[in-house]
C-alpha cells in the first residue's frame, strides 16, 4: 500500500519520540560512566556531562585494589550463581509434577497459590529465621526466597504447551517421569529456563532488603548493601575521610565506579536473552 | 472385596509409576510450609504480649480483647503517616505510571523500522534490570542540587536549581518519575504481545473505511487491549496498600521521611530495629488483610462490568 505524505511524516514523528525515550533511558547510565572515568577535579568543576573529562582509570584501580569491594563483588557473584542454580532446581521440582494429573494436585496447587495472595509479613519471617538460627547466617540470603510462585507458574504454563503426545509416546517406550523430564521436557524448555535463570540471577544480584533485615555480619553484605552504605554516607568529605581518601572529588568518582561495577554485569547479560524473556513474561501474564 | 483389591492394585500401579513425582514435590512443598506457612503462626503475636521465652501460643493476650496493638497503631503518628504515604505514592503511581506503558506500547507499535524497533526495545528494558540502589545512586548524582547533570543544565538555561531529592514535594514527584523510568519499558512487553494478537483484518478494514493512524489506534488497537488493561488494572488496584521496600528505602533520605516512610519501612523501623514485634506484626497483618480484600473487591468489580477478571 502506498503511504500518503502525512503518514510518512507520522512515521518520523514516531521515530523521534523513540529517540527521546532512548536518550532518557541511557543518559543516567552514560553520565555515571563518564563520572567514573573522569578526573576528580573536572567533577568538582561540574564539567562532566556525558563524556569523561580528564580520562583516567584511577577510580577503577582504587576499587579493584580495595579488598572490601573485591570481596563483596566476589561474594555477590558466588551467591548469585548458587541462588540461581538452586532456585532453578527447586522451580523445576515444583512445576514439573504439577503438569501430571496427580492425586492431590488441587491441594498442592492451592497450597502454593495461596502464598501469592497472603503472606505472614516481615516480622513473622524474622522471628522464624531467628528460631531456625538462620539470622546472620549466609544461608539466609539463599534459602528463604529461593522459590517464586510466579516463576513456577511461568514454567508450568510453558511445560503445558509441550504436546502430551510426546510424553505419552515416551511412556509407551517405558520411560519413567524422571527420564521424561530429563530427556524430553528440559531440552525443550531451555528458552524459558534461561529466562527464569536471568530473573533469579538479577533478583539476587540486585537484592539487598533481606541482607539489610536478616544479616548483620558485614562480611556477608552483598554488593548492593555495601553500595547503599557508601552512597548514603552523609557527605562526600566524610566518606573520603572514612575511606581514607584525601581528595573529596575522588570519592565521587569512586561512587560512580562502584555503581558501574554493580551495573555492568547485567548490561552484558540481558540483551542476549531478550527474545526469551519476552516469551517468558507473556506466558506468565496470559496463563497466570 | 474383589472391587477393593482391584482398587488397591490400581493404586499400587499408580504409585509405582508416579511415586517419583511425589518425591520431587517434597522439597518445594517443605519450602512453602516452612517459609510461607509456619511464619503465619507468629501472626498471633499481633494479638498477644510478646515474650521472648514463650511460644506465640503461650503468650498472654494483649489488652482490649487482644486488639491493643491495633489501637496503638492507629494512635501512632508514624503509622498514620506511613499509611497516608503508602496510599499517596501508590495512587500517584497508578495515575501516572499505569497509562505510561500503554502509551509507549502504542508508540513502539507504530514504528515501521523493524531493527530500530528492536534496538529501542532493548534500551527501554534496561532500567528494569537495575536495582533501586543503583538507580538511587544515579539519581543522587544526576539530580544533585549543585553538580548534578540536570541542575547544571537548568542553571545554564538560566533557571535555579531544583532540590529533586531533598524537598518533600519534589521528592514525591521524583519518586513517581523514577518509578515510571524504571518500569515503563518492561511493562510494554505484555501490551505489545496483546497487540500482536489483534486480528490484522481489523486494521485493513479500518484502512478501507479511510481511518488514519489515530482512528486505528482508537477504534482497533485500544479496544483490542481492553481485556489486558482491565486485568492489569485490577492487579494494580489490588496492590494499592501493598508497599515496596527497596524503592522508597533506597531513594529516601533524612529530609523527606515525612513523605517517604511507607508501611514496609515503618515495619522495618519499629520491628527489626525497634524490636516492637507485636505492634509491627499488627501493622503487617492489617496491610496483608486489606490487600487481599482489595484484590477480591477489584476482581468482583471487573466481573460486574462484564470483564473476565483474574480468576
């Protein structure tokens, strides 16, 4: 169909709006990147906008030379890997049996779904963890939130889309449920598993409230909580003296560099999984 | 007799075949019972005098037929502020944040250049993956009164600096704006998926009838999105009293606590930091119960208007 002139102008107006949206989304990230790469003096003189002034990597070398940061980054990375693997394992264990017509299935599904609508709250959780001696134990950052009902629903909805005939023919060949899971269902669900892995990993990497509430041992602070403490120290000079830096401007670039360290891993992962997570989100929304 | 042996045999062969599935469910079910159901018995302490040495069953009932802590909460200035702030921030999120992804999805849908569309989507999804700590770190630097990018630009244009994060009214606006910034792109996913489900013949028919871009959006796309919009609106209405923790906590500072303290922060301050377990559990219970009621009410309302609802 041939487009009229006004329709073509309209197309470019749409492009223009999208470019504005892109700028709005990227400017904060670019600004912080520029700050982390700039010299402390340029920062203080308000010269840094979107491009670094007085290029240098001082902030990054300082951060990488400080065992407090490197340990926190390493610990958060370890934690993220463990949490993702464990959560994925639990999600599969929970979702797969519920696609069968099991006796008692309604009960199990009800038991799980109810927790989506009503939860006991923060303090009861705190008291339970205290009772279980999980407070200030590194396991508190892994176990209490390792399973998300919403992600179980997403996975189960996906498993339902795999035709029953595949399962039935495997059953005729004598395969048990476990074999069918490993040989038929899991290979077919790699896209949705990748999506859930991304969600769980991002959730753990970005999470801090559980550490804030249930973890007092600074050694086990995830990077976000460390970052929060750095960013919210009353003013930069105080941070500078606390952290032992002499120039206040440097501490500003270090704040920016720490933010970059916490952000960059995510920037590298999510675009590659975009195709998958769109499918995952849509699946959860339609059937959830 | 014969029938029951048949049944027994059937049960046995059923179990022989599917016992693995029950074994698989042990861990997840144990998780839900331990970390989602067992905590519920601590809800009792909302009605009891907390004692560290007794179990919730044994503790003595609180005064006023056990309602002491609820009465105390509603006489507590901090709680009333937290209640007001929770409602206010959620309502503003609903008014400004709810339509935003619909509008953005309509814009993205009008993009004719496919690769540019993909790139735009990748970029607008980005903020969803950033933690509120990171966003708060960026906001602190970007919106700083003296050396933040936004205020530098405002100054260069001849305006005076705006205290985005240090003045209560501006803080509320910034809170809502950052919320939209973080979630608008991500929330388009569902709408874009719903748009692809609209029958293309409807657009062709509209074109034949001489409809332009806006008329097609108004008469075809938006009606097609209606069920999705209703379901998501129900969910948001159901969460009008639920409060996030990360976002207000990360963005807050000492100058704006009068507007930034929401219920979840009240519970954290009074419960975990102040050790007022009974009071903060009562507040948490009040919140949970109101949330469930709102969710059911919103769903019933939607059904009444002839929509599908979420159940």
